[in-house]
C-alpha cells in the first residue's frame, strides 16, 4: 500500500500518472489525503482535510474502509 499525504496537487502530473500506473501494475493500492486540497482527481481513493490535526482520523477512516472492503470480498 502506498499512502500519499500532500498539501497540493502534483508538480508533475505526467510523472504521477506513470507512478500510479506502475503501482496498479504491481497490485499496490494507493490511498491519499489532501491537506487543504482535493486530490481525488489524481488519487480516487483519497480524502481531504482542512488541517493536519485531522490527519489521524482521516487515515483511520481510509484504512477502515480498505479493511472492510477486503473482509467483504
């Protein structure tokens, strides 16, 4: 699993697309948290928060969602 935490969109969208494609080819799940920004256009399995203090709860929610999907499969 690759966890991306950022406060802005990618500086190089083409490089990000290449890295995400490589992660997908290698069965690496990618989740993300945008701090003060939405990164869902780049990382669909992501969430946004407004301040760093919200990071622990956001990460827990993303991991719980992934765990529940795996258990349901």
